C-alpha cells in the first residue's frame, strides 16, 4: 500500500521536479538520446538480473521441497 502511494506521488510530482529548461537543453544539444539510451540499458540490466534471481530462488525452493 505504501509502495503504491510512493510510486503514484512520484509520478504526479515528476513534471514539477524536472525543469523544462533542462529538458530543452538536452534536446538542443542532442544528449536526450544519450540519456534515454543509458536509462534503457539500466532497465534491461535490471530486468535480466531480476529474471536470473527469480530462477535461482525457484531452484532453491524446489530443492528445499524435495529435501522435505
């Protein structure tokens, strides 16, 4: 419940946290694509890590179930 509230409040206040001048600067210098690329790479790495972690946890759970 608290997590959902935190995420929704961040999404609501995000436009006010990011100033339009900084976005215009990134767009005018062409660095917006670099920022998007870095964020995309970070999300891909995070997704791969979570998938691998889920597989390891599933394997541990199955080993624990077979031992019992």
